C-alpha cells in the first residue's frame, strides 16, 4: 500500500498526489515493487534488504540519491513472552523526495512534533530521531519490566520468570547490534553532509542524532551486562535451592531406610520367637522405643556431620 504526504506550512499532511514529496510503501505488492524498480531505479537487492528484518544497517551513495537501510524497533505488544523485536526499513532520499519502504505504517506517525518540516531532509532526520527516541522508550520499559520480574522471582522462584529475563536479555542484544550499525550509518551521513555542504543547522542535528544514538547504545549495553549478571545469580540461587531440597530428601531417606529394615525384621516370626516368654504388650513397645531412639541418634549424627561440613 502506498501513502502519500506533502510538506505544507512546516507539517506533514496526507496527499492524493501520486508523485508526492514523501511516500510510504507499506508492504509493497508486486505492482508497487515494479514501480520502485522501474520509476525510482531501486534494484531488487536493495528492495529485498529494506524488507529483511535481519539486514544490517548501511548507507549507499548514488549520484542522484541516498539509500539507507535503517534498523528500527518494533512496537511492543505487551505479550507474555516479553520479546522486543527490531526490523529494517529502506529510505530512498533525494533532494526533492523521500521514499520510505517498511513493513508497517507507523514510520511517519508523530513526525513534526519537535520542529517544523520544510524539506524531505527534515523529514528524514526527524524520522531517524524519532526511531532513536523509540529505542529509549523501549529501554525504559525493559528496565521497569526487569524490576517487576525480580520481585516476582524473589517471591516464587519460578522458571517462567527466569525465561522471561532470558528473553529480555536476548532483546537487548538485538538492540545493541541495531544501534551500533545505525551509529555507523549516521557517521557516514555526517561525512556526506560535510561534502555536500549541508547547512550548519542540519549538521548540528545530525551531531545530536549521533550523540543520542550513542547514549542509547551505551544504555542498552549497560542493561545487557546487568541482566547477564542477574540471570547468572538467579540461576545459581535456583541451583542452591534445588541442592538444599535434595539434601533434605537424602537425610530423610538416610533416617528411614534403616528403620524400614528394622521394622521388616520386627514384623517377621523370628521376633516373636526371640521374645518368647515376654508379653507382646511389653516386647513391641520396647521395640518401637528402640526404633525411635535409633532414629533420634541418626538425626543428631547427621546434623553434626552437616554442621561440620559448613565452616
């Protein structure tokens, strides 16, 4: 689907004109792909790269235009798996036009809220800045979710919470890779702007983009390192809890297995033969008392052994 926009009075407005200043190709079909290839000279490899979520960010310089592959964060749905995805979009920029090729229609939403837009270059830079702020917003959400998961994990020690932390950690790895490659694109765009004599205001905006992208990258890197340490600590804590549980079960078995053996012997006819001449109401209570004393002695011995094993 194609959506067209015009720049009017410093704002981005919807338009019905076919050759508009700003055009969004949302999941282009075969006819729209043909239009991109034939009319806008976009080759098949570049078109496939723009729609490939695993494509790495890059920038290509052509005599009449620039083509950027930009990594953007997907909208978070709030599902139970707590996975934050990234995808790719293609940006074909020329002096008089900007084409956006993406798998969603949210790329141009919210543009123009920070500063007026008069040229396609203004739209391009505002779009990139909007994506960087989108990353920052997701990082704040990840931090909040991580705190809630820590509280839930401390309360229940459930494996599901640990898996959710793994998902968040994996999402941060994707964010770090995307932000790093986006930073390389911004650096090359800054150098290109100097060669093409962009205005000082535009170069300053690109510098601000580079700084904010680097800050976002560092923040994601710190969160990733913290999550790795937390996951390792939580895993060790779960292992210690499991080991303590197994230790208690082993102690119970050590106490009751000998008692079962003694009880089995006492239940056979040989015990009656050994206690011939002694009333049963005397022999059996004595036998049970002996079993209780033996169990108590074993428990005391095991506690002393366990206490000596922990300095």
